[in-house]
C-alpha cells in the first residue's frame, strides 16, 4: 500500500526529495523550525547548540536533550536546512538566503 506522498517522493529527483523533506520537517518538527528561525534572525546566522539544549532541558533530562538534538541533526542533514560545526558546537545556515 502506498500513499500519495510516497508516490510523489518516489517520482522526484534528489533535489526535489530534499526540498520535500525540508518542507515536512519544518511543519512537523517544531524544534527544527525554531532552530531555522533563530539562525535566520541572527545577523551572523549562527547559534550555539547550548542555546537549544538548555531550552530542551526545561522539559527533559540533559541526556534526552542531547539525544533530541542529535536526532534533529540527523533528520535535517539530508534536507540541508542548516549546518552544524561539531568542534564549535554551533548551528549555522549554509545559505542564509
């Protein structure tokens, strides 16, 4: 059994798939939308991961917050919504346009 969204995804090229995934992530995963908004609003288009981890820790343990950010990174990596510098522990926009 397939869905309309699944058929659409299967017919797209890689860039179309990235765009579709990006759209769905921004709608369905509020944390991804928040990170993207913060990055767009800042002149440097950068934000430390600690900013978002601390927000999450208001609702979950430190370990769960870290795991949540790692999941967000995995999901958003393919969609190219933002970049993450592991050494600096910082999110940024690859293309702030």
